[in-house]
C-alpha cells in the first residue's frame, strides 16, 4: 500500500525524492523540478513542512497522556481517520443523497466476477477507481473502458473502489468541525480545486507548453505517457487543454483559497450533512457540486471522500500563501483536534492503544 502521510509513518524517502536531480546538472534552468519545488513550499516534502506540527503533536500528546489522542476525535472512524481507515466504510455513513454510487471490489477479483458485478449494479464507463485505503492521489484513475479496468484490477495490491464519475464543474474541499454535544459546527477552510491545464498560443506544441509550465513540468514523467499521442499538437491561441482531471495536489491540481465562500448559511448546510454521521466531528469533505448557488442551497452536492483526523485545511496550499501562515493554520487545527478528542475522551471514548496502532501499521506495511 502507498505509505500514509500521517505522523506515524513518515520516512526520509520523501527528502530523497525532493533533492533528486538537484546536483545532476549544476547548470539546470530555473524550471528544473528541483528549483520549482525549492521556491514554492507547497511542493516541499511533508516531513519538512510538518516539523512544527510534529513538535506540537508531542506537546499535546503529553497533555493528553496519549500519543494517539487524535483517535478519539471521530469515534466511528478507525484511528479517528489518521491512519488506515477504509473509504467505503466512511462513505457508508453518509446519506445516499450526497454520495455517488460506489462499489467495493476485493483485490484479486477475477474478470468474470468483476464484469457480472458491474452488469448487475448497472455501472457504466467512465468511472473513477481508487484504493479503499490510501492517500494523496495514489492509484486514483479515471477508467474509460474495460481493458483499462482490467489492467487496474490486476495490478491493485489492495481492495479498491469504483465510483460513478461526477461531472459537476466545481470541486471543493470543505473543512468542518463540531464540538461533541453541540448541534452547530464550523467551516474553517474551503479550497477550490483547479485542474492541471495548459493554454495554447498558436505557436508552441503541447510538449513545450507542458515543459514551460511549472506545475505541469513536475508531472512530466506521467504526462509524456498519458498524452503521448498529442505532444506535437499545437493548440490555438487561448485554447485550453485539461491535462489531469483528478482534483489532487500531488497530481498537479492547483489549490485556491475559497474561504470567502464561508457563511453561516453554508455552515448550516454542512450541519445537515454531518449531524446524521454518528461519531464524526472533525474532517474535510472532498466534493463536487454544480454551482455555488447549489452549494448554498444544499443540493447537487456529491461527496467523493470524507477525511478525518489526518485531513488538512487545504487552502494553505494556494500559491503565494506563506509558510508562516500555513503553520499557524495547521497548529490551530491541531489545537481544535485536541479539544474535540479530549472532550470525547471525557465522555468515555478510549484512545487508540499502541497495540492497535501497531496492528494498523503492520496491515498497511504488509499490503
């Protein structure tokens, strides 16, 4: 399984990847991936960005007398949503009104059984495939046909989900929290996701447009394969081509601060969505909706995932957002996570034990 980016599983591997290529060509141009990452902290390794958070986590752990205090934040989600939680189990807790049709497919499912399942469920291409447990865009793909699905299924090391493709134009990450015992919560962050795209000038081919676009340049190893047949294409002036239609930062999506959308009216909409989810108090909804008007009306909202204690207020990754402001927002949210966890613990929710944490970690490691 793809390693989680939680505090429990980070290794120096991300640092190696960050510095890869830094010394390979000392005369590298400024759009060398190393320099792109260096000057924009949104691309820095999780291990570096989270140093202040790790220190604060240790302090909060001492106060709570548990390294795993966060597990009590969302009692109905394994580990509170920090490590190893299954996406399908979380989606099943949300009203069918707000989620797309989603199938859980066990790994090693044979083609005949898979075909019969799709047929009986009335599932049609295209749809999204994603691991039932995993983070940061790992193995998330838009599946267009049967051969692609077979390749995905045969290569999947774990159980995976097939999710109806939602073609709504607005994709958001809405961070919501609520203190135990209260009926009204708070939206503390909204991020709007802008898919990776390039704009033509009538002169340069697609390959040149990609290599001269910082965000696309970082995805070159993948894009040169997925768009191999189009690399020589010259886009007309002003013509836009979406390169990746998956709203994940690690896949090149630009995260934009949309906190201006937060209103008491919208908080009541997410109270209506969240209150029926027993044991949920803290996390981020990743969703698509048809328009801002529909968002405020609480209609045509389709929740793709709900992330718990390990979720981030992702608006901090907007280009130009300072690292200092980002740290302040992260620490504020960890303080809220601590308060919710402590209150649930006071009400009788046990913290995850070392044995339970080790069991989850070994399960991830061995998959």
